[in-house]
């Protein structure tokens, strides 16, 4: 039950917030009446504690960043210790231990084949979109440095997402984020997604991957001399609705990139750091990218940081007597020591707690708890990749017949779940679980029960309004 003082405190925060803040990814007019605003006081493990005194299960890891739970003591301690030592220093011309050590450790765990990885250099940025910009600019600039001026485009996948800055939006294909800015964006070439949800009847996910790779082959045959890189999200198109594909696709895409001399950029900003069952999703395809973008879980969700891992060959392409050939991209907070210290603590947790092995057990439990929902009247698909489970809602469970967007089923489910103490943030009408890895049995059961209740409630409420 809500306590009176708790409710009053929450209301007062809501009021102060809406006077001064403009929230991300939000139609502000929906606050507070259509969309409740949830003031948070603190966090502990997978739980957020509201100003109202209630606890909420963070089932989406706070936008997929928080992999171990909130206020993780080892990460907090590492940040505090670093803050009392060196909080920040310019990384052009200076060096510091956390930046060097983190680069060493990232390269040591990078995707590899026969024990070796071609990735040998790390460039830091301070958020995922900025990391994507770095990778795109590097790929383009490398060809320029070789005297190749024709390769000015990128191939990206339909339904892909790479961030919100203009370069990242140009290779993204989610109309909600992209459409309005289209006149500002560089032209990209979009290849069909290997998305297994789009399988024709009788087609397997591997068949679908082969069909999408065939389309990529044709695009590359036509456009290779205009293209510097292919960018994609391995295994799961997260913002595109947690759409999953067979690892075979990345393997085929790698072969095609090699054949046409095009770089492969793996955007593992969301799927990296154990989210899909392996440390990096690319590992499931036995493939190594030329540029690997990491962020989100990199610091365990504590501080913003991105790292772009790249090959010696790309690095060497910038070495010259001329500054113009150098990669002059820079952010003031490049390689921030606090963020690097948090990332180092996070990597130690992976090792000390044997996180990947433990996640195997947790994801199996998630599979068991999600399975019964496949039979729900309005669930068209339940899919899973490691620590991500997604539920595709559709009237009568018919894949081709989504809910009328005006019914706002996802939003209704969001509100219903929040009332039951679970923070789900559906992507349209797709509900998903992407919890901190520390989620326990009690929380998992609450999550499963709440998901079912939220779907039931959302459909009933929408139908009652119709
Ligand atoms: C979130 C995300 C980004 C952008 O990262 P930000 O830190 O939000 O800018 C890029 N690519 C993928 C795949 C993402 O999920």
C-alpha cells in the first residue's frame, strides 16, 4: 500500500520535474495524464525504489545499460576510488592507467578465431551514437587515405537502429526516429533484414538468413565501389522490436564484405557483454568484425562510455606525416577515467562471478517462464536470445494482424505493469524482458505473472474504450 507521505513526495517531484525537464524519447504532452512519470529515489539490484516508497522491477535494465543491477557496490567503489585519484584528463597527448588497462582487457576478450583476434586498437567515445559515428567516419576516411574517393556510402539493414545523431540516424531504418530528419541525412543503402519473424511459411531462420544474404550479395555486386562499410546489429535488432536472426547471416555477410573489400561494422552496443548468451553476439557466428562498437553495458550501466575496437590495418591506414590523414575525431570526455574505472570493475565482475555461465541458468529459467505465454490468445510470437525474451502482441495471435496502433496496447501494458511494480517499456506492441543479470527467482516469477496480467489488462481496457 502506498503511504501518504510517499505519495505526496512523489507528486511533488513530478511537479518540479515537469516544470523544468524535457524527457528523452517522450511526447511531453502525455505527461502526466496518459503516461505516468515515475520519480525514482534509489536502486538496489534489479529493483528501483520510487519516491512513493514502492519498489519497481527494472525489467529493461534501464534502457539495456544496467547488466548487474543498480548501485553495484564493486562498481560504485571503483568510481569513488578513481574520483579521488584522477577524475578526468585530456586524452589527446595524455594517457592514464584506466584507459590503457581497459583497452588491453577489451582486446583480450574481443571475438576471436583460433585464439586470435584481428582487433588490436581501441578508440573511445562517450555514448553509443558517438561510437557509431566514430566507426562510420573511420571506415570512410580509411578509403580516402588510400585515394579512393568513390566509396561514400554505407549499407545497413532494414529495421536496424544505430543511435540518434545524424550519422547514426542515416544508417538507421526505424521510421519513428528517422522519418522527420530524412532531409538532413546522408543517403544509405538498405538491405533486407534477416529477421526470423519475417520467415515465409515453411522457411527456417537459417533459410531466411540465406535469402537476406542473397539480397545483400546483389546489392554489393551493384554498389560495392560506392560502399565503404556494412553496419549491422548482430543477432538481435533491439530497438527494431527485439527481432532476432540466425547467426548464419553474420557469417555470410562477413564473406560478402571480404569479397567486395567492404568493412564490417558490428554494432554490439546493445547485445554486447553477455546479453545474448556469449560475451559478444558476433562469437555465435564465428566471425570477427573490422570495427566493433560497444557501449551501454560496457560500464555495467553506471556511466556513459563507448569503445570502438578496430584492426591494425585500419589503424595503419591513418599513419602519415600529414595531420589531415589522422583521425581527428574528438570528444572532450574521451576515455574518461571514471567511466573506464567503472568498465574495469564491470569486466572483473564477469570474471569473478562467472557471469556468462550463470546467465545460462537464468536464461533457461526465463525460457521456462516465458513458454506458457506463447499460448496466450494475443501473443503471436515468443522469441529469445540469451537474456532477452520478447513477446510480439497481435490480435488473436495472428502475425499479419497487429493491433490497431490507435489502441495503444503497448502503452496500456506499460501502465498496467507499472501498477503491479514492474517497469516494462514496450517497443510499440512488443513487450520484452531484458533484466539485469542479477534477477532472482522471485523477481522472475513476478515478471512472468505481471507480463500476462499486463497483456490481459491492456486488451480489455482497449476493447472497453472502443
Ligand atoms: C542504444 C543503441 C545505440 C545508441 O547508443 P546511445 O548511447 O543511446 O547513443 C546504438 N546502437 C544500438 C544497437 C543501440 O541499441
